[in-house]
C-alpha cells in the first residue's frame, strides 16, 4: 500500500472512534455539558487532561522549535512542565473545593461583582482565542500535508470536525474522546522516536540515545557532540549553547509557567471529578502521562535536525529525497537556487557562500495571490519557489517550517509507512483535543458566565446549552480565520502569547483570591484590566506594529512579557485594595474555607 492509503486507514479509524464516543457521550444537561456530570474517574481524567494539555504546540511545534533553536527551545519544555506542577500545587485543590464550573464563576463570586465576572469573561475569550488560533493552524499544517492541499483548506476541514464533537458533546463528550486521543498521541509520539533512536544511536530508548553515542554510518561519537559539530560546520552556534539573554530566557519560562497555572481550559478539567481527593489523584496521573511526551521531545528535536542536515545539505536537487518534493508541494519547505549550481545549500550566519549571478538575488519575483500549491512558481532547476518563505537578498537557499519537523522526521529517517501514518493520526489528535477543550471554555464563558449570570439570569438549561453551541460556532469561525492567518510563523510562539495573557490576568487574580482575604473587588478588577491590557498591547505592538525597530523593553520578547504584566497585576491589585474597603465578611469566610482543604470529606462540595 502507498503512504496515502496508510494515512487514510489510521486517521479514518481514529476519527470513527472519536465521533462514536462523542455521539454516545452527548451531553443532556448543563452539568454534563460543563463538567461531564462530575463523576469522571481520576485515571480517565488524568488521560483527558494530558490530551487537553498536549496541544499542537506541544506535539508538533515544541520539538520543531528545539530542532531549529537548540537549547533556546527548551524554554517551552521547562515552562510548560513546571507550570503544570504550579497549577497542581497552588490552584486546583482550592478552586475545586469552591465548586464552580468555570474560572469566571470563581472570580465573580470571590470578588463579589458582576463587573469582575465580566472582565474575567473577556480575559477568558482573549486567552482562549489566542490559544485556539495556534491549534487551528496546527490542524491546517497536518491536513495540508496529509491531503496535499493548502493550509487554508486544512484549517476549514479541522474546524468542521472540532465543532461536530465538541459543540455537540460538551465536556462529557470531550472528556472521553480525549482519553482515546491521548492513547493515539502517546503511541504516535514514542514509536517513531524509538525507531529513529535505533537508527541513529543504536539505542531503543530515545532519551538515552540523546545523551549516548551517534552510531549511524559507522561513526561512534557522543550524539550531542555530533550535532554541535554539524551546527558549527554550517555556520550556526553550538546546538547546546543559548543565544537568548538570561533575563529573556527567565521571563519566557516564567510566563509559560504562570500562564499554565491560569489557563481556564486546564483548570476546568479538574471539576469533572467528584472531590478534592480525586483531584489530587487525577493530577498525579496527568503529570505521569504528560512526562511520556515531554521527556521524548528533546530527543525528537535533535534527531530531526541531524536527519534534515544529513539528508539535504549539499545534495543535488535532482537527487533530493521524495519527501522533500512532497513538502515543497504543500509549502512546508522551500528551496531557491540562488547561485545556480543545482545544489541545496543550508547554512547559518557564520558561514557565507559565494554569490554568483542569479535571477533571484536582490529581486522579488511576482507571485499569484493564491496560497494553493498550484500557485507556486517553478524555478530554472525545477525548484518550487515560495516568495513568502525565502528572502531573495539572503544567500541561504533552504527554508523549512519548524512546525513541520516532527511530521517530516520519520520520513527523513526512512521509517515504515504505517509508522508515518500513526504519527499523522497523533498530530491531528493533539491539535483537535486542545481545540475542543478551548472551544468549550469559550462557549461556557459566553453562555454560562455572560448570558446566564449577567445578561439573562432566568435563562433555562436548554437555552443555555443552545447559546453555548452558537457561541462555539462563532468562536470556531473566528479561530479558523486566525489559524489561516496566524500572528506568528511558529505554532508554539502563537500559543506562548496566550500563556502570557493568562499569566498577566488570571494567575495573579486566582492566586490572590485564594490566599488573600484583603484583596477586594476594586483591586481584583484593576489588576486584571491593567495586567492583560499591558501584555496584549506589548504583544500587538512588537508583533504587528513595530516597523520602526523600537528596542524591546529590557530586551524581553513578546513571549515573555506576561511576567511584567503579572507583576503589574499584583501591584495594582494590592495598591487599589489598600485604599478601598475590605471585602465583606462572608467573602473573607469563603477564603478561609477554601484556603486549606484539609481532607477529602471536608473538601468535598457537600
């Protein structure tokens, strides 16, 4: 069988399973729609939470960023992993004891204000929309490669599937679908890594292969030394060396950690179990399931970089592997023969190539406006030209998207077709699982927190679910547009913006709401507004508007600015609270009650 047939078999089977589960688990009440009825087992919820957590940014983009950036890509690995520990220790047990279905629910009651609830709804929408656009872009990347279509069409196909099982099934349908998706992801991520580790390092454990010896081709050198030598030989700095400043590395990592602890779609997952004791068990299971993927990502990133350079660099285009031509057709890789020698040349800023006369140097050829593969021009040597991905003034000839490296890795290593098909199924599962969870949070924020608790308190359960499904459709349509036109070239970078927004808004507000009796509604509202306004303005300016090249504030990139926004939130909240009346006594009693969940019985919702 050819590769397409294998792909359709694996993806068709997994889709059939997801849709069957969604239909069988369709929510019939608001409690099932929002919290799956509150009776999910810790093991199942641990798997579902892990699937919800391991998005396209984790599954597709994180290893790709590590491949492209080396050590500097580790900020995502450290930030997202550490953040989940922070979430488990500081947030989840206390919020679960409070017993509300959403984060805006807690904010509205703790800060005894409809205005606070409304601000929290707006924050949730901002965070989830930014996050989901990265997921939809990931869906587009996978479907474009799978079907040989444009990313635009891939996003539209993925959006339709997500709406079908997320909009209909609610949290109940999503939870059990995500259990199946986690199983697919875990197998799809680890099996190719094991195969590649054997090929490159003669070690079937990828993590040990990474710190072991490179043995392919008869060599026997430490793998990290091998990849450092490869990088330096083509003009890049050492793979294991950092290019970021210490401050920027710290801020990005801290923003990812604190943003994780404030993500509404992850927090709400722990409301699907019956009590705090089950929450703690569920969190332990989740950390174990997450470790399966996160401990494998560095090895996959390093393996893919070695494979890419070994297979492509200084290779004649006419002898280029078939997989490279396939990725060219979908716009995921590109080559422009800038010195007219017919050889693919990939090198870093530390290594220059002699420029010969070329029709592309210093010129920008005209391209049709369509982004479909058919619109790409064919160069003199047969290469498919991609103007948006290759700079004619740069002598480097090869472009590849970091987000494609995980998908390309098994093909570069020449693995069996069924392994490649399994990986494609896992990539789709990763993007769809998180997109579904985010979509649910968006819809509940609008239907439950906005419509039910602010605009129409007399809304019936049936109408509330109907509004949630309408909101799902509208939100997914907007997210699909941004997935087609993402604010960043990398999925993980787009998602990092969402974490910065969560770190500057929800994390301080939830933390102060749990542990401080003195922070009042005026302080909570002022902190949220100041934090998310500063962070979003900084991201928008430096990501979209900074044509003049204005230096970054303290050298902090947009991905890490959430830490400054978080500090602004804390300072504003405590300052305003100090000059305004203390919270009512019943609110202070509530804080004392949720502050110390001392046991499963006391901490239950009864």
